[in-house]
C-alpha cells in the first residue's frame, strides 16, 4: 500500500544577476496541502537589503500596507544571547530577513526555508520561515517567523523580492516542493 508521503520537487529557480523577483506563479494549488521553498546562497546585488515574501494570484501579488501580519524572532551571534522580537501589521509583505540586512561582502549569504499552508483554500494564507545568514554586520543570524495574508482568498502564487532596487545576485537557488 502506497501512502504517497514525502516531498515532491516542483520547480527550481537559480537567480541571474540583478533578478528583481523569484516567482512561483500558479504552482501552489490543491494538489498539496503544504508547500516548502528551500533557498540557499542568496545575496543581494546592492548592500543592505531585506528579503520580503508575498502571495498572489497568477502574476499579481498582494502588496498593500495592510495585506499581511507577521511576527518573528531574531538571534544574533556570537556576541548577543538575547533574542529580538519583531511584529508588524502594516508592511507590504513579511520580511524573511527581518531586522537584519543582507549584504554583498564575501560569505554574506542567506539560507533557509519557508513553509506555506493550504494556499489554495479560501482562507487566510499562513506561512512560516527560518532563515540563517551571515549579515552585513558580520554576525551569524537566525530568524524564525510566521506571517499571514489578512484577507481570505485562494493565493496560488508566491513571490520573494528585496525591499529596494538592485535585485538578487546570481547563483541563489530556490526550490519549491509539494508536501504530502
């Protein structure tokens, strides 16, 4: 008897120089209840940038100031032992690297995963993330957070972008998996 349990690779995107967004358009349907995006070797072209997540339909993404709620905790090492919490209900998308800028120096790369829950339901789209990076402040940082789209609607598309111009540097890898 097959239970069809596990992860199925659905799409891989490797960024090119100055790529503005990483889009998984219309790939988050009812085939799977849960989706996961794993990312590695992610860096911005321009120093001091934050990675943002958005959901949408087709190639149209929700970007209004009240479209999302988020909360996250950041740990900075090796010198800081006290986690820092963030909460925001007025952003144009949850900050996957909340409170910590991504840099362009040697080794300043972000790695992590994002889990998206039931995006094809006509409900709020919930997702959580865990990001590890060596930030532009030369510290190793871990960020864990959760976000939600505030309106109840089917959102089969997912986008990652940076908070300002420049885009992603070449060779960042983003893999979308369906989870059974």
